[in-house]
């Protein structure tokens, strides 16, 4: 793919990012003012450990961030770049604070404009990735990061930029909340499958880390070939939110989504939520039993593929 074919896309990137950040700033002001409103607006933010950690990262000058729920949410919505603390961790991690905030209609409208800007940015990056499709995955990622840096946003957090603010634009009759527990998927994979995937990641053989993992795979004893397992973990539980509208004949139940960020609910004239399900700050402990006949080594054997070996006894 010639570099010139990316120029029209790169030219749109800075404006797209500028617009998204501007929309986040426009939302932040009115949202923060709700913390100081003479007539309070209802709020319900949950505080599992991962949310407390996120709040502390966003706290800045707030000694008790959860005492300022609307300001805390505004900072979460505006956190579109990696912070210094976030940059040290897994790039796939996101800051998450689940819950509900009752807000006026003008805040809902501002959140919609931010969501639209996020959608346009995600569409643009999808076009860039499509243009880069013939290139190896590692090179595609590097080129995209270089383009973001050239646009003035070298620390852009793509997952934060993509995720939408969940909205209840019309006040429902009720809200249903429930925890969805973390999940783990373990899939048996073959040596050939691993080798093929590693070659796809680095077809030119220029990445030392990938080549080292290919050497590890080549040196794996034949009696361990059946012990390769790809482990995919959703490390955090999700708060599922649904809205319920009642008529004389039926209840209409609609999924709002998973609340990684506070759901903005139209508070109406009374600035309150409708009736809703209250849940514990932390999800109930899983009762799922660990299989005694399948213990996975904690350290990955092929980190690039999240492939582990079954532990030997």
C-alpha cells in the first residue's frame, strides 16, 4: 500500500480528534455543575476495586472522588488519552466506573454529540486499518500510532475513544441492573496453528520477540504438543443495564448495554431515577469449580498468542 494512499485519511485524522476532544470538553462543564446544584440530581456509582482504582487515577484535586460523582464522570468521559499511570500497564485495560447518573436533557444532548464524534473517529480508524490490511499486524499498529502522533495525539487510547456513553434519553418506568461475572475461555491449539499465527504477526522475521517465541515453539518436546491452550480472560465483571417501559398491556424490556462508564438517565422534572434494581458494589463470588484435571501454567508460553501450557504434575 503506497504511503500516498494514506494521505487523505491522515489529513482527516487531526480534525476528527480535535472535534472529539472538543465535544468531551463541552460535555464536562454542564455535567460538573450538577454536583453543585441547589436541587440535587440523583446518582448511583458502584465502587468495585477496579472502579476505586479508576477514580483515584482521575481524582487529581478531589480528595473523595465519589463524593463528586458528576465531576468524576466528566473526567472519565474526557479521558481519551493514556495517562502516565495508564501507559505503564496493559494497553488493553480501560478505566471503568459503572453506575447511573440522573441528568437533564441538555446533558443527554451533549453526550449524543460526543458519541457521534467518537463514532466518526472509529469509522476513520477502520478505514485506515483497511488501507493497511496488506501489511503485517505489528506494522499496521505501528503505522496507525505514528499517524496519531503526527495528528498531535500520540497517547490516544483507542478503546476509550471508541466506547460510547450509554444513554436513557427518555425516562423509563424502571431500570434493571445485574452483574455479569468475569469469564475465561480455554481452547486447545496445535503447534501448526501457533506457528501460522506467529508468522502472520511477523512475516518479515524482524521482531525479536516473535522470533524468540517461534524458537520456543520449535523447541517444545513432542510429548507436550497436546498441552498448548489459548487462554482468553475477561478479567472484569460487567454491570448490565436494561430499561423497562410499561403500558397497560405489557412491559417493554430493552437492553441499554454494559456500564463500563456511568449510564446517563434522563432525570425529568424530579431529577431522580425511576425505580431500579440495587446491586452490591462487587459481584457475587463465582461458585464455578476449577477443573482438577486441567491446571494451566500462570506464565504464558507464547505471550503474543496468549498460549499457555498445561502444568505438569
